C-alpha cells in the first residue's frame, strides 16, 4: 500500500514512480463508462452530476480501473466547479462538500480494492505472509475554465479578451484549495487549453503555498501546439518552473500526435512526462457528441505505448472514450 508522506512533492512522486517500477498506469475515460452503466450525463455538470445522483456508479468505475491495473485514479471533479454548482441552485457549502466527496469516493474505491487484494492475493514468499499491494494514488481532477462554460471552449482555449490571468485565478482559487485539503494525493490539472490558464494554475499553487504535488496536462491539436495555438514548449516551461508540479504532459489529444509532443516537452523539462490521450475521435461541441472520424481501437492505441515509454513518458493511461480494457492492455504492455 502506498500512502503519502510529508516529503517534498517531487520526492514523494519520485518514490511513487520507483515503487511502480519506473512507469505508472493512469486510469481511462470516466464519462463513457458512467454512461455505459446507465448514467445520463446530458447536463452542464457532465460526469460531476453523478456526485449528486449516483455516486455508487463513480465508485464502480474507479474500481473497474483499479482492477484493470491503474496506479492512479482521477476523481470525478473535472466539471465540478463551485460556480457550476451555484448555477444549479447548490450552495457554496454544498458545492465544497461535493468536491470533497469526489475525492472521498475515489479513496473508498482504493480501500475496497486493497481490501479485496488482501483477502484474495497473498505473497507467501520471503518471511511470512505479505499482502500484494500495487501502489495507488488518488488524483483530484481540475478541469479548465472552458470545461465550466460547457460550450466546447476547453477544446479551443479561446476565452475572449475579458478573461485574463486574475479572472482565471479567482475562478479556480477556492476549488483548488478545497481539493488540496480533501485527502487527495495530488492534483491533476487536466485538458489545459492555453498558456494563460497554465500560468494561473502555477501562480495559484505558489501564492497559496499548497504543499501537494500536481501535474499539468495539456490538450493539443497537433504535434507542437496546444489547442489554442500556444506552443507546447512554452506551456511545458511554465509547468517546469513551478515547484509543486511533479509531472507535465498531454491528455485528451489524438494518439497520433503524442510521440512528437513528448519529444517537444523533453526539450524544456526533466520532470516526469504524463500521457493519457483520447481514443482519437473528435468532439463536436455543437452536438456534444464524439465523432468516430479517426477512432483508434484499444489494440491499436496500445501499440503506441512502448514507443511513448521509449520516448520518455513515465505515466501512461487514457482519456475520453478509453475503457478499462484499454487500461488493462496498457498495464500488460508496460
């Protein structure tokens, strides 16, 4: 079992990766799996709606990913913002409790997984009987400002001239504070669409003196640029300069761009590289549906894994439209 110590964020994370054998497996898509289990996510809160209506489904999906081999499970807080909850008539206090609940559900899933492992898998080699435990961390997800808008701007990074650095910091501040104190092992700033929001996150972590590890993962439109057009090197440099950031990488990006993106990131940072692309399909913000234009089957997706590992990625998983089967195949490939 792996538990967070009071180490410096980077030593804590390095120790975790060491225990994973140098490369950790991240879980896969949450919303697709929730829908497969019967959840209706046609709502501005998206997967965060299940925090209110069906938390048991979230726990079930977390467990599916743990049983598939994930070392990191990401909380259902991507679309959970205090402002989004307030728009649905949920008070600030209730909203903060729901953010905490997203992490608690993931921690409960980990406890259930460990409990099952202890009862079912014993290593009787060496001295005595030791439960086999795979190190597992819970990451609290923070989606972008565009995710809160629920208008597809998380896939463009175009927020308009009125949205500046201070606005973004004010928008995210309380949510990040609550998640940092929720019992999560790290914060996953996900699907970051532009340099400005990365800067807002980095400044928040430093100004609030948050002693919790974080990773920054960017959504990209090709092999060199994030979706807004900012270069991935500029974005990764911001992450590199922030002490609390222990990993830098890519999520919700077609697999075909990832190898080149890893190479670009490696030119500006020595921090561990985090990779969890989507299935290769395209999201249509108007219809709010994924278009299977260039979808990549699990087996094809996994054929990239060795190449990404060789290029320098040390945390690998899946994002939208990937499943426990994808993660099981990644785990085996690693």
